[in-house]
C-alpha cells in the first residue's frame, strides 16, 4: 500500500477522522470531542490556530491515520503532539510509525527541538505507551490521579536532532 501525506485539512476530513478515532476503541466520547474541536479550529483558522495536521492518505484518497501537533505557547522550540491515530484495521503496519517520523521532521523544519506527548496511565493505553518508547521517547513525568483517581498523566519527551530534511 502506498501512503501519501497531506498537511492541510479539508471539510470532509472531520467525519473521517472522527470515524478513525472511534475505530480505535481507545478514546472516550469526551476525548473525541476535544480532537474534533482542534480539527474545527484547524479548518477555520489553518495554521494560525496553532494546530498543525498531517494525514496519511491511501491510494484511493482515504485517510488512514493522522497527527495533530503544535508549538507549546510560552516555550522556545517545544511542541506538543496532541493526537496520533491510525484506523484500527491498519494498526501494526507501520503507518503510525511513519506518521510520527514525518511529523517529527515537520516539527524540526519549523524550528522545533523538543516534542512532548501526554497520555493516560489506563491499561488501554499500554500499547500506545510502548509505541512511544520504541519511537525514541522517554517517560519524563508522571502526575498521579490527574485525569481521575487511579488515572495518571504520563508525559513523554523526545529531543529532535537529525530529523530535518527538505
């Protein structure tokens, strides 16, 4: 399967990305609502929203996965990776890995030097946490009971170095 990448949203992407998020079985309705708010901001304001998007698109034009990322306000050269999701039936095929690598390259080309990812300690996120570790991120912080009792916030970090490319 050939994957093409697109760095801008179109109106029809909203519904497709919502379907991708639901297909993973990982995100609550509230979390999906937050992701859709960022998409809405991106559709209305473009990069002026502070949110950047990278979509992995298949040969038939279908979105296979996406990332949402942006500069962290009041920092120098630090970025948040807000969302990364791949259609459930396509997980484990390297799509997320490639999306993350290309996202890191974009961040580096924008002058970003550090990437932070926040996630939950819930067991459903164990594969995601392993993915971040295998992708060169390290666990930087743990905030107990952040999301709810027994659900900690875990922050992952990666310093970008040679990711820049033209």
